[in-house]
C-alpha cells in the first residue's frame, strides 16, 4: 500500500511538472511573438525616423528656402548703402514721464 502511494505521488508530480512545462512552453511562445512584434515596430520606427530626417533636410535646404523667400516676399539682400554706424543714427526723443496721481493727497483735500 505504501509503495502504491509513493508511486501515485510521483505520478502526480510528473503530471504536474508536465502540465507546468506545457504552460511554460506556451508562455515562452507568446513572449517570443511579442518580442518579434516589438522588433518589427522598432524597424518601422527606424525607417520612419530616417524618412523624417530626409524630409527635414529637404525642407531646410538653403537654396529651396532662398527661392521661397524670393517668390513669396519682397525681401531683398541688404545692400552696402544700408549699413551705417550707430553714431549716425538720430537720437530717439523720450516722452516726458507721466505723473501718477497721488490718491492720498486727494483724500486729504476732500476731508
């Protein structure tokens, strides 16, 4: 009887270990699939970053920007005659300071 119980115990342990290995196998397979999806997403993101950098380089091309400014604005390069020394600029007149009303004085007058 005792040997039968020991055999039954080992059989139950073997079945439990088998079931656990079966469950673990499918958990590992799920994690591997998740890892593959993450790697695919990283690859897609890397490609998109590469494309965005190429677009950024194209949009910031100095020749392209120069043409846009020329076609869409009236801006022109600064001429040599437009550059002057600061001493030749007229002084800016500052307006006289505005006197703030003193409310304490008007309260004393009304009393």
